[in-house]
C-alpha cells in the first residue's frame, strides 16, 4: 500500500453548548455543516493548496439528523467558499461512528490514499450540540428510535447501552476507579489545557472565525482554570444517586468543527508540502455495549499489535476524555505513564463536539509530537454502542 500523510490540521474554537440556553453558545446560530465549511476554507487558505487538488472529502458526524444531515457530505462541500465553486468533482461521504466519527473520517481519507484511489483528501467533522441536542431529546420527539426487538434481549441491557453516563458508571465500577480519582483526573485536564492555552499551543490549530452576528469566536469556552478538587467533589452524581460520574468528570456538551489535509507521497512532492506525520495504522473494535468506555483501550491494544509496536514505544497519547473513567481505564489496562497522556488536556476541559473530536485527537497529537520531538503517537476513542477506534501516527 501507498503511504498516507497528515499534512495539516485546524479547528474552530470549541464552545459550550446548551439547547435550553443557546445564548451561552457562540455557535448557536451557526449550522454545523456551515462551521465545518469555514474550517475547511481556513485549512486550505493556510496551506495555500489549490482547492481543485482536493479529490475526496470525508465528514464525521455522530448525530446526522435534522440539519446535521449533510446529503452524504455534499453540504459542507457546497458551503465552502473554496471547494464549493471548484470542487464539484470531489467525492464526499458522511460517516457516523458516534464519538469515533472524526477518526473514522480520517481512516476513510487515509485508506483512499493508501490504495491509490486519490492523492489529496480532506477529513473533517462537526457537531452543534445546541442546535441538535443529545439523544434523549431526539428519542423523545421520535427523531431517533430503537428496535423493539432489542428491548427483551437477554444479552443486552439496552437502557444502559443507550445512556453513555450509565456505561461510564459500569466501567468505573468494573475497573475499580474511584470518584476522587476521576475528579483528580478532570482537574489535571483543566490545568493542562489552561497551561497549553496560555503558552499558545492551541494557536497553531485553532481558527478565529465569525458567527452570523459578526462576533469572532476565538477561545475555547469550556476550560476552567479556576476549578478545584473541592468544587469537583461538591458536584452531585448525574446518572445514579450513589454514582461516581458527575458533570465535572464528564465532557461537556460542545459545538465545534475540525478538518485535516492528507496527501500521498507523490502529492507531497508535487505540491511542495511538508507533512506533520505519517499514518501508521488504524484499528477499531467492538466491546460490551454496557461498558463502551473500554473500547478506547481495546482499540489501542489492537492498533499497537497491527503496527508491531508496544505501548512503551508510544511517545504521546491522546485518549478521548468522554468521561474521566475512559482514559483512566486505558492507562491501567495498557500500563501508560500519565505524563504522556493528553499532555495539553482533553475533552473534559476542551469539550467534545462528537463528530469533530477524532480529527482533533489526531491533529493535536501530531502537533504534540512535533513540539516534543517524539516519534510515535496514538489517538484513541471509545464509541457509543460499544466500540473503540485508534490510530498510530509517526512524526516525519
């Protein structure tokens, strides 16, 4: 197979989503596909690439319903000022692999290049969780449904599998992860993200973009540099009366978009591009739906085996912080040094716009490797419904 390279990555600022209080979300009046189009335009502007060179666009979205249905990825393409007029021959698709949708979009783009089908591709993802809220509201109105035949399945606790918070409770209980451990991890995420933000590490990936009101949205809204263990400990459990999962050790509802540019070796030479990283391996897996958070560790183990590597050879990890329990479980399972995991913070602090998160994980990971001089990095995420997805990249 041919090699696929991650050339550049960028994203919008991640805002705090709130379906009942849209005024707190800077992207409340911006469709998710329109936001992704702005990010794609920013990506192409800063790389200087002729939009006509882009042959393929894969779009990740975890809730592709209502206005987030993108006509197979055509809407972000057409809404892009750069791709819309010139990219009509560009193939597109929209991918729903829940929280792994962004990494799945990267996988799709990379594999198109690896098999020689295309030489230049864009992978993007978006979610506006104010405008299209999480599942419970969509189930209540009938936009989302579940098969009645599964309600009586003896092997599946559907009410747990459909509630991500309950799956996190199951994972924490099974792995023996205590509430105070999860709160401490959340605190570290906010402190790491706040420090990385203050040191300018996100400036190289985050675009300042305007919303319809003309306001420039430049900063990530979910980072809480002033939080403390005392504040986190004071939060009540959300999903079980005596549970361990709180709003503080869970990722917040978030709106945002991200995009990455991928090329083949021949395209790098033709366009004079310098890549951030080489795509080494990608793996996904299924796990027990009631403990979907275990998917991140399982997928990471599989992608290590696929690449012929061991965990100690990975210099930096980006493990999605859907809940504190997820990276904590992965760190225990894989024997990871906490100092190398989510070194610029994660979704607990930055937010988790579902379809965009996987692109951010891989893109931020590539930038961390460049900053620290590491060789290999691994991005991994758990996936609603009982899956996991992981990718290994190598700094070029």
